[in-house]
C-alpha cells in the first residue's frame, strides 16, 4: 500500500480534488442553487428597472 501511495499519491489526490470541485460547481449551478437564485434576481431586477423607465412620464 505504501508503494502504491508513493507512486500514485499525487494522481489520487488530484482526482479527489477535481471531484470535490466538480461537486461544488454542480451544486452551485443546480436549479435552486445560490448562483441560480442570484442570476434570476439580477435578471428580474434588470428587466423590472428597464420596464419602469418607459412608464415614467
């Protein structure tokens, strides 16, 4: 086991880190995630502000 870790340790660590980052990114971009909600709020606010510009006398 020690030789396996010595030979493949860095590759195993890189795979674990990439899988963890992938899980974080998928969770952040999932429907109902904080990135999704922030993006929807930004679009709703932008188009709400743009529509109020035209209705101001």
